[in-house]
């Protein structure tokens, strides 16, 4: 079993690609819940490699070692941010650290890939955007959902006019835990919906109303957001850490068609209903009639969203394009979160945006 | 085929019960969508009979005739309210007519069974309650859901401490239509939830926040209510006339157990989850741990709710008991609806109760 | 409340239609579980009336009286079969009585509407068919499912080539009870599937294999049928009286599309999947590739099937047309049931048809 | 980024465990669909290591390299079977190769872990069992399902009498593809059910009836198995490669309780219904009454089954215990498959076991 079995002797094994100029080198900070996915996906890209991982926890670094035995690791993020052989800093840490880490990364000339939500405040987000601009560096905020087959398909259905003008967007995103120590349930779960709405809906919300309650550790664990849009379009987000069941369902009502997106369905995630209302008669005697036709579940691409997102970021860097989920997209979400918090504290007082 | 086949000649057919003193005679006003159920259920009771039906529409009266060939009918409600042989007026008409009809009925010495919502305003409700009190007559507001096996079972689970103190009550009640001309979606769909919450939850809500939007005929067709209760308990109701799918799901989170009530399930309407959160540690280092145990779906009685409700009203009249779903229960719901409307008009401004 | 309220005084109430020549007069024998639906539906037709109901049980006749106070009733079926004012005998009794009752009805010159399964034996069915032929009378076997929106839609999808040549038809029809004393689970539940397959599938089955087991009262309560068709098409029926859950699901695989029919779904009963398999390569190196495209749920008409069926039978009688669900269709099902019983007794021995 | 980041310098990183006598060294043959899971799970065990992987395909070996950069690989299985540093040969190849590979492994003194189905014939299985016996080596057949939380929970519910004597076991296991070139759908899908039934049910089946049909590549792609057990217990397995939807549902009816196991449910995989039938009266007038009580979904352990299975095999080897899923268990399944094939060829002719 000794020598002959080395992989190097594989017939036909290709020599490693060494065109360093075409390879984006990524350093990953944070190897908690989501970090392993970031490492795996940037590492598996043809045009990128993860060249180091940083985490303050030794246990996390041992997990790195198990999965990637040869990966250099460190407990000091400055090691990583100052390393010359790193092009991108991927920041996969709690939100309260994003600003400091991203700022240091940009100042060290690194592009930044950062978890959602982008920052704790709009002021931080604006500062980072400006800094990146000045240094000609890219920021991508990891709004992973925008790269799922489902969201891309819904975008298409809105853009091509299938749904028609939107009446409402109503998302329920509830489950048991995971409780965060530093943020409330809105900052934990709503960024998904806020980034998706920002991506799908052409108009921007004009005001937000948030209600909710805290029961356990001093931060809201149940919350309800209403977003007022122009033209009577309305958005609603129901987030809850205390639900016995996991729900990921979004109803979207349009003038022409209506849609249910159940992200927990294995196959038929999106269902388009040829259902609606037609109004006739005059204002004094309005007649409402219902249309109930076929239902249709378009096939949704099943590729891992993060894989597509990573490839897209690499592409943006190599061909100097601005990603659509850039710092500005991140800022939009942070602005909504800030406004929601202000409204929540005042028990639903409307906050204009 | 001639004579011998008359039912009168049936061997063993019991003579009709004619103890008039034990029979409550009901006159029904309104034979639209819900009226036929009222007639059928009061007619089928052992201790009540429907003795007349009133509707302004000839078409509706023809439907009465088809179902009950011998039933006296009229287009004039005063015929019915002034008839000496009627003990109860069942008012199954649009909400804007309730006050006038119920007042006339009470003034004519009739007990009143009235559809939900009770009245258009709290002032009207209070006046009717006082009038009934003065005349020693009963009012029952038809909050049918309180008589379903599901709601009675949930009440039991709350009362016997199975769920523990409540964290939240979150109901989604959406479907396509039916649009009403005179009321918005809150007045149409939320009375169900408001009456159930009034029945289930010991504390009374302190404030309400309502948001929503109108898209078609000038009244809100999508709306979201938040109810603030004492002790951080929170309620939420999502009502929508523009949903492609029908949803009737309520999540109830308690300290000990959590519950999902899906009223559209044929069998397992109620599911109790042995799931929850335990907190430990001190305020500086809070540890959250999750409990995920068995699920349990208690058998729910399947008797038609309206049948039980009708029997209960007859019993209340015959033994001079006050029904729990009386005018006061109706008033509670109207008060919430009024407050919700005020909040809705001001885009979520909190309204104290 | 006295005189003025009689329905006769309704403004605009039409005088009763008395053109007796256009009205088919139906006598119903049997008022158990299904009888009330038969009475209601033949009675509500414009061109038919139920003129008498027969049941040996006084209790059943009292139920007739409650629902239809003026309906003549009898305990003697000969009263009904000999009555001159009856055109059709609707036989809604246990299967072992069908032959005798239908024969007497035909001999008395009545058309026959009879519950499924048609008869206990093919010999009986053939005799009745011949008798009806001779007397120029119609037989309709109540295969109600053939008149549902779902089955008619599936027929369309097969006829217009949407599904393509069929690979298989696989039905699961299980629930808890109702146990029958006189027949096994095959005779109770499989006639639905057998009549549907007879209606949908152009080819006739060539052989049947049945397995199953008895656990309680001496007749099989769990059974599985396989039907061999020409061209490798195969059918399968799973029937079970001992299932804790009710299932009514049929998978139909076609060369072009595949279909799932879940009859318990309120809305999307039929789902068409653009899924399939393509074969390429030669016999030595066959390549299989899968096609997984959109899913589509066509709208299914929701009218009560029995209403359509009753109207159709009346139409067949008045215009002297042969119903497609006639005695021959009934015979096809009985032949399959007989064969299934023979196979079942021999533990799956194939029975050629 | 140079030296300081090596994982070797991790504070607190434990030295590698080198007690070779306690470590079982596994060589894996076959790295197709399932192989990666086998490698990952035996490699992650505390007391085992994968020390080489063999596959005839260079592409597969390159996938090994990506996942495990330092893993020795080979295209020659004899390299692996003759290597002195290997204790266990894990055979994860098509079924027609199992006999030859397992025999060579045993002859070389290796324990054998082999995919299901064990072998192509009972004769092969018996020979391997005897060979292992003679050489004092272990065989484990990879009936992974026996190590899932669901199956272990059901076993408990049967063993502790919760379900009572069994009436039937009815499994539906259908999906689109994957077509196999060398085996039919019975050999592909039914081994799961056959091994589970062998594990759960105390009695052994006495006879089998199989029906089915071939449509594409000459082997049956749709098939139905009935298993006759003592005491009127009956088993049924529905397997299909041409289903548009994936179904993994098993109904189990017992005298005391009934059960539905839906393996595709994320949470409530097992539901126990307090439903059943009670018989009373004598043979001439049998009364059947139904019991419909609560439903209960016990929590099911979610650990990866293969991880538990791998640990169990290692434990069996180190402490010289006979695994319950040994060659004999594998033989039971092969015997059923052989019999099913014989019955299938004769269109359902019963085959005694």
C-alpha cells in the first residue's frame, strides 16, 4: 500500500493552475456558523482560492484544520489584513465588528465581502462606501438570497410583467431561535426580506412601522414590519424567534397574477396563480368579480446560491464591475433596520425614510 | 303509489312535540350567505323552531321556499318583529343594519341573536346592551368560532396551564375576496380573531396599531393589526382579501408549550409542540437553550359549531342565563375594530384602549 | 305573523312547472348513507322530481321526512316499483340486492339508476343488460367519479395527447373503515378506480393479480390489485380499511408528462409535471436522461358531480341516448372485481380476462 | 502571511492520536455516488481512519483528491486488498461486483463493509458468510436505514407493544430515476424496505408475490411486492422509477395504534395515531366501531445514520461482536429479491420462501 498510491501519480491529473494573475486570493475572517460555507465556496471557484482563515477561537481553527488540513490559519485578523498575498477580505463575523474590520481591510487595499447586515448604522455604511470608492475597491454585501434560483425567477416574473403592478409583498420568516446576544430578531431575520424587496421592487419604501415585543433576553424576539411604498403598494414582514415551526413563506399580490413562494418546499418553491379581482361599474355601484384560473410552478434552478454569488464577486473584481449587491444595497437594508428599530421603540410610530 | 305512502302513516312516527312553553320561536332576518345556516340550525334544535324568515330579496325568499316549503316568509322585517309568536329575532344582515334592527327587536320584546360584528360603533353597542338589560332580554353575538371544537380545546389548554403564560398570539387569515362594499377587510375578517382572543386570553389589550392599504374599491383590502397586552404579551392579525391562497393559521407561543392551529386541516387542526427556550446565566452572559420534544395533536370535536351555539342560546333563554358571547363580548370586538380603523387612518399611530 | 307571510303570496313566484311529459319521475329505494344525495340531486333537477322514497328502516324514513316533509315514503319496495307515476327506479341499496331490485324495476318498465358496483356477478349484470335492451329501458350505473371535474379534466389531458402514451396508473385509496358486512375492501373501494380506469384508458386490461389479507370480520380489509394492459401499460390499486389516514392519490405516468391527482386537495387536485425520461444510445450503452421542467395545475371545475350525473341521466332518458356509464360499463367493473376475488383467494394467481 | 499561520502552531492543538492498535484502518473501494459519504464517515470516527481509496475512474479519484488532498488513491483494487495496513475493505461498488471483491477481501484477511444489496444471489451470500465465519472476520451490510432515528424509534414502538400486533406494513418508495443499468427497480429501491421489515418484524415472510412492468431499458421500472407473513400480517412495497414526485411513506397498522412514517418530513417523520377498530357481537351480527383519538409525533433523533453505523461497525470489530446487520441480514434481503424476481417474471406467481 506504500508508494504507488500517491495521488501525484494519477494518470491524467492536471497540473495545478498557477496563473496567479487570474486567481483572486481570499482571506476569510470568522469561521462560525456561516464561515465554512464561505471558505468552501471561494475555495472551489476556478478563479479564486482561500489562502488564510482567521478566527479568535481555537476550536473554530481546529474545525478549519479538519476540513482543510493545509489551510494557513491565525487568531489575529491583522495578520490576515496585512498579508500581501490576499486580495479580498471576507468578513463573516458578528455585525458589530463589520465596520472596524471592513475599514481596516479597505485601508489595507483589500476588496471586502461582508456578511449581512452590512453595518450597525447608516453612518458606518456611508463611510465604508466612500472609502471603497476612494481606494477603487469593491464591497459586496452577502445578501445570499438574491442569488437563489427562486429570487432570480421572481425578479424575472416581475420584470417581464407577468405579475403586473404589485399590490403587496408579505413575508413570514419564523422559527425557534437562534437567539443572538447583540441584535434583535429584526436585525437577524429581516435583512433577508429587506434585501430581497430592495432587489425585486422598483419603488423604494417611503415609511416603516414596526411593532414587536421582547420576552427573554431584553431584545425583541417577535416583530412585525410594515413598509409603505408609493402607489399604495405595501410590504409586511413577520419575524419571530419563538415559533414552534419554521415558516419561510412570501405572498406577492400583483394586478395580473399572484404568487406564493415557499422556500421550504424541495421542488415547487414558487407557485403562480392566475387569480385576481376585476372591478367594474362606477363608483356608486362597484362590482367585484374574481378570476380563478390555473396554477403554475415554474422550474427553479437548484444551484447553491453562494457558489453563484462567489463566482459573481470574483468576476466583478477581475473585470472591474460594480456588483449590484454592493455597499449601497447594504446601506439600503441598514437604513430600513435603523428605521424599524426607531419605530419599534415607539410602538409603531411611523418613521419616514 | 297513492295514499298508503304518506309519511303520517309511518309506523312508530312520533307525534310532533307541541309543548309550546318549552319551544323558543325564532324569526330570521336576512337569508343571504349565512342565513340558511342559521335557519337550518335553529330549526333542527329540539327546543326551538324557526317560524318565519324575512329578506328584502324575492330571490332569497325563493331559496327559503326550496329548502323549507312550508316556512312563512316576508319582505317586511316589521312583520316579523311585531309578530306575537316570535321570541327571538336572529339578525343575519349587513353590519350597518344591526343597530336599527336589534333596537326594534328589543323594543318589541324579542331576544336578539345578531351576526358579528355586533354594531358599527361602540356607542350603538352600549345602547343596545343597556336596552336589553332594561327589558330583561338576551343578546347573543354570533362569534361562531368560539363554539368550534378547536377553540374550545385551545381554551382548555390555556386554562389548565398546558401552554403556560403566553408570549404571543399570531393569526393569518387571508384569501381571495369576498369584497364587501360597506366594510374594510378588518371589519370583515378580524372579528373572528378578536373574539377568539377576547375569549382565550385573560388580559385585555391595552393598545392597537394597524397598518394596511386599499387597492380596489376605496376600503383597505390588506391589513395588519398589532395588539399590545400587559406583561409583554403581543397579538398580531394578518388579514387580506387579495391572497391567492386561503390561509387560516394561528401560532400561539407559551412559556411551556407552543401551538399551531391550522383550521383548514381536516383532522389535525391543533398541534402542540413541546418546544421552547430556557434561559440561564446572568444578565452579562445569558445562555439560551432550546427544547425540542414531541408534538401532539389532540383530537378535536367535529360537531358543527353553529349547532352547539344555537343550543346554547336556547338554553340561556329557557333558563335565564347570560351567554358569555353576549353584547359585552360583542362590544369588546367593536371597540377593537374602531381603534384599528383609527390607527389605520393614521398609518399605524398607536391607539390606547 | 298570521296570514300575510305565506310563500304563495310571494311577488313574482313562478307557478310550479307541471308539464308532466318533460319531467322524469324518480322513485328512490334506499335512504342510508348515499341515498339522501340521490334524492336531493334528482329532486333539484329542472326536468326530474323524486316522487317517492322507499327504505325498510323507519328511522331512515323519518330522516326523509325531516328533509322533505311532503315526500311520500314506503317500507315496501314493490309499492314503489309498481307505482304508475314512476319512470326511474334509483337503487341505492347494498350490492347483494341490486340484481333483484333492478330486475323487478325493469320488468315493471322502469329505467334503472343503480349504485356501484352494478351487481354481484357478471352473469347478473349480463342478464340485466339484456333485459333492459329488450324492454328499451336505460340502465345507468352510478360511477359518480366519472362526473367530477378532476376525472373529466384528466380524460381531456389523455385524449388530447398531453400525457402521451401511458406507462402506469397507480391509485392509493385508503382510510379507516367503513367496514362492510357483505363485501370486502376491494368491492367497497376499488370500483371507483376500476370505473375511472375503464373510462380513461383506451385499452382494456388483460389480466389481474390481487393480494391482500383479512384481519377482523372474515373479509379482506387490505388489498392490492395489479392490472396488466397491452403495451406494457400497468395499473395498480391499493385499498385499505385499516389506514390511520385518508389517502386518495393517483399517479399517472405518461411518455410526455406525468400527473398526480390528489382528490383531497381543495384547490389543486391535478398537477401535471413536465418530467420524464429520455433514452439514447444503443442497447449496449443506454443513456438515460431526465427532464424536470415546470409543474402546472389546471383549474378543475367544482360543480357537484352527482348533479351533473343526474342531469345527464335525465337527458339520456328524455332524448333516448345511451349513457356511457351504462350497464356495460358496470359489467366491466364487476368482471374486474370477480377476477380480483378469484386471484385474491389464490394469493395472487394471475387471472386472465 | 508566511510562516506564522501554519496550523501546527495552533495553541492547544492536540497531538494526533497514534495508538494504532485502537484504530481501525479502512480502505474504500468505489467512489461514485455513495462512496464519499463512506469515506467521510469512517474518516471522521475517533477509532477509524480511511487509509486508501480505490476507483477505476480517474475522475472519481480526482474528486477524492479535492476532498482529501493527502489520501492515497489507486485504480487497482488488488493494491488495496493486499495492503498490510488495511483492516477493513468497504465495498461501495455496483452489486454485481460485490461477491468477487468481498471474497478477495475476506481471503486477504480484511473485514468487509459492503453496500446493499449484499450480493446477486443467495448462493454468493451464503459462501461469503461461511468464508467470513471460517476466517473469523466480520461482514456488515450497509442497510443504512436501520441506523436512522426514525427506524430505531419505530422498532422501539413495536418492541414495547405500543403498536400492538401488526396488521400490515405498506411502503411507497417512488421517484424519478435513477435508472440503473444492471438491476431493476426492485433491486434498487426495495432493499431499503426489505431490510427495515426484516429488522422490525419478528416473524419472517412466508411467500412473496411481485408484479411490475418494464418501459424503457429492458428492466422493470415499476413494481409492486406483496409479502405474506404468518398470522395474517401482510407487507407491501411500491417501487417506481417513473414517478414525477418523490414519495417515502410507510403506513404501519397495528392492533393498538397505527403509524405513518413520512421520511421526507423535516421534523415530524413519525406520527402515531390512536386510531383503530374494535369488533364486538357474535359472528352473525358483527359490530365494528372505530376509535379516533389523539395523534402523537415523537421526537426522532437527527444524527446522520451512517455516522452511527460506522461507529457501530468499528465497535463490533474492536470488541469482537457480531453486528446485527451482518451477512445473514444481507442474505435475508437477497433471498427476498431473488424470490421477487422469480415472481415478477411469472406475473405474480406466488413464490414460497
